[in-house]
C-alpha cells in the first residue's frame, strides 16, 4: 500500500490527522501531508477509513504500490 494526497484539493478538515497522526499531518496552511507513504500492514484498514472519510477525496491508496 502506498498513500498519496493532493494538497491542492484539501479542504483542511483535519479528519485524516485526527484519525492517523502517524501517517498524516498538516503544513503551515493546514493542508494535508503524508508522513508515512507505506504504513505498516496493521494500519491499512484505518488508512482506508481515513481515505473514505476525506470530504474532498484528496487522499487515495495505491494498492501494491
């Protein structure tokens, strides 16, 4: 799994950061940053939940990436 984010479409909702602060963070403007592009297997389902919760679909998962 590889996690990618598009900060250009980020709405600064912070839901991803609250859900997984070890995987996601925010820059000075509050836009999404991916801290861990290849999270441990134990986090995969939680990452998928964060992707589904993103209101602007700015985060996605590339399986086998």
